């Protein structure tokens, strides 16, 4: 299995960050500092970085300033959200949950949800992708 890295983008022109390898370790504290050091974090209400990406699984680090919102949307796969810093309100049409540092939430695919940061917050989002999207 070959290693895969990200392509350069306007936000991260250096590119080359490892996104997939047969074995990877991810230093969350380093990437939290990086996300909070970028201009996007300084200029907007949120910033994110994909830390791992394969056809079956994606791990994304997301930082939100207090009162930042992620509007209602659906994920095509099952997801988990692990709150690393702060607190958020996670809402679906059926219920609302307040999450604090150390909490993990799981959600089945296709459920509309939204997020509001109750304070500056950072979370790790892990998403599966539907099998129909996997290419062997």
C-alpha cells in the first residue's frame, strides 16, 4: 500500500502532509496548534484540517471560535465526534446534546445535524464513507 499526501492548497501551499500510510501516528496537540496558528483561524469563525483520508475513513480536526456555527447538514456515513477542547451544542431534529471536553458522540448516516460552539472548541470528526464510494 502506497503512502498518500495532501496536495498544495492556497491555505497550505507546502502540501506533502501525510494523509494515508499502512501505519500512521497523529500528534493531535501539534495539529491543534497548527490549525490555531493559521490565518483562516484568525480571519474566520472556524478552521479545519484533514488528518487522515482513505476511501473508507476520514479524520478531520475542526476548531470553532465561541458562537461559531456549522449549519444543518447530513453526513453520508456513520460518524463520531470527540470533543478535545471546549463545549458545543450538537443538535438533530430529534434531540440536542451539550458536549464537553472528553465527550464522544456517535451518529448514524443521513441524520441532519448542526453544531454551535458554546466556547472556543476543538473536536475530532471521524467519518466513514458508504461502501458504494469505495474503490478497491
